[in-house]
């Protein structure tokens, strides 16, 4: 058995290997010798999420199906009579139309231009009795009827062990011997990285960091079944954000609809109540902006709790959750603005500096980049290999390109148009850089606030929690990379975290971006 993290790496390595070509452009391992991957594990632990992450990273397409939704006809195709001649004799024979599953792969290739991808079939071992022989044949030969999975497409399947699903049909020895089987288990540490990346509600992250045993529970008790999975927490997180946005009270009954364990739902509800109480008492904005009077009042309240022995560990973690929730929201919003403006600046810098655009008018270039980005959004939506966050960034850059197009179409000559665009973008960039320097000072305020609340070993423990979350958050890690000189309190309090693998990865990924973006001007 392995963790989700390790399974992701193993599947990615397999996909890389299967798609490796020789010097003539042919796949080294023929399709028929590429064992389909069988990802076996409990429900709700993120098997589908793994496929999306790999498709996004490898920039290949993803076609995903739950096989239990298929009948024999949709999987195999419909029978039809074909007239054929063998020697001197003519025959009527039955053939099958193309499988809906295989046709979806070809449609994906047609619509996106991607020739490589992952065909992901979930709940593969829960098919009906009539579909079982067809699926076993597919797993062995990658064929439905007469139609084979196209070259360049890796077959990945997933299913639950019999323990969790009474509909499971165990594969026979011959089938198992044709699969690359990966057995995964619930893994909180691996999910935690994913949760921080996906912006799971900070109260959930903080709660599970102190009670990781509640992360995954599937069991039968005298009161019935208890089901708490990674999917449960993620879906609950999305709904809590919407409830808060619409000012709807989060109740224990509401939580129990997702966290199907009375004990865990009650424990989390109590923690969430603490979290919301601190959110009312502790104004994140006041700390962030260093509102001296408001901060002084908050510190007095916390000191009173400490003196009365009421500043319990649960309350301390709830406070940290409130601070981290505010930090995450502020820097996600800022980095979105910073990166979209930086991307726009780079696009027009290429127009001025790249020889291939010489002779193209700035109006034509703007139209070209707009059409190119619109196509990237279209393909990203269809292919399943572009995150919602990246699509949102593309759409924002398109909006900025629209603003530039209006400036260009003001009737002035080419030279004046270029000058106007340069001024417009440089002004935007200078403004967003100034905002970043200001935000770095605000981040320093968070650390200064924490030094006044916590002390000794407790300070080290809480600062480590805050900084680990900050470093694991891609937006804030990127921010610290670009504004490292201004983030003095982060480095002062976290010298041991400065060279974490996460920051090394961030540094490596943005090195090229930094080189293009060195002075901030066109």
C-alpha cells in the first residue's frame, strides 16, 4: 500500500514512460504492452483528483468516466449488419458501432488537438454482470468491439476494495496479471498539501491538524455507518464558504450532512464555533493594517484569557486559523492581480523584442494574442488539464487585453499607440509592485502580533505552524519569492524554513519568469 502522494508520483512516472518515443517518433512500449493502471483504494480519498493533477502537469488531455453509468450497448456499441465477401462467397455479419467511451477519446482529440491523454475509468470493478466480460477484454486488449484506444492514450482505472462496496467483483488472476495495480490508503499528510493548494477552509485544516484521526473514518457502529472521507471535507469546505458568503449560519445538522459521524461532526462544529468567535474578536484587517488602537484592545482580551487560563490550545489554533484564513485570502487576491499584470507586460515586451513579431502592428499583435488566449481557455475547459485557477487567470488577461485594444483603437498612429500601451502597462505594474511592498509590511505585522501573544516553546510551535502553511501556499510562497527583501519578519523568525523543498520548487519554477521580469518596465 502507498500514500496518495506516492501514488501520484508512480502514476506520473508510468504515464511518462508509456508516452516515451524513440528517435523516429514511435512509442517505445507498444500500446498492447502498456498495462492499464488499476488504482485501488477506499472511496473519497482523491483518486479522480490525482488524474486531474497529472493531466495538468503533463499537459495532456483527460477523459473521465464512471463505468457504472454505462450499459453494455454504450460501452461496446450497437450491433449492425455488415455485408462482406470472403473469396467467392458473400456473407452478412454483425459488427459493432464505435463505443461511446472510445468515441469520446476521438472527440477530445478532435476538439482540443491533443493527441495524447489519460482515459480514466472509475469504479471499474463494479460493472454489471453483462458488462463484466467486455470490461475484462478491454483491460487485457484495450479494445471495445473492434475499436481500440488510440495510441498515445494511457488507460487508468480505479475501484474500491470489496470491504467498502458490496457491488465489487474481484478480478480473476489472468486479469490482475495484465494490470499495473497500485493500492492506496487514506493519507492525511498527502491530502493536507492538496488541501492547502485548493484553499480548503482554514477551520477544517486547523481542526484536522490537531485531530488527524478524524480525517478518514469508514466504519459500522451500533448506530449505523459512519462515513468521513477526503471528499466529505472538501465538499463541506466549499459549502461553508458559500454559507458564509450568503451569511447563512453553519449548524451541526448542516455539518452532519457531509461529516456522517455524530462524534466527529460535533467535535468539528465546536471547533468551528470557536473559530467564528475568534473571527469576531480578532480583526484580521486590524492586525494586517497595524491599527494600533484595535490591536491594543485585542491583545488586552487575549492577555485576560491567558491570565484566567482560558487561552486553551483549541482557542490558540482557532486564532491561528483566523490569521491564516485572512493571509490566504489577501495574498491569493494580490498574487492573482500581480501575475496577470506581469503576464500582460511580458506579452507586450515580446512584441517589442522578439524578431518574429517585427512588421506586425500592435493592433494585429493584440488581436493575435487575444485569439490565442481565447483558444487556450476553450481547450483548457474541454481537455480537463487546466485548473480553474489558471483558467481564471487567462480570462483576466483577456480582459486586460481588451482594455489595451481600446487604447490602441483611439485613432492615433502606430508609434503613439505603442507609447500609450507602454505607459498604461508600466503604470499598472508600478502600482501593483507598490501594493506588494505594502503587503510585505502587512505580513510582517502578523509576525509581530504573534510575538506579543505567544512566548517560549509555544511561540516556536505556533510560528512553525503559521510559516509552514505560508510556505505550502503557492500564492504566498510566490509572493515571498518576489518580495523577499521586504518580508523581513518571515525570514527573521523562520531561518530553518528558508530553504524548504517547497521554496526551492517555487524558486526553480519562476526563475525564467524573474529573468523576463527583472526591472518591471517594457
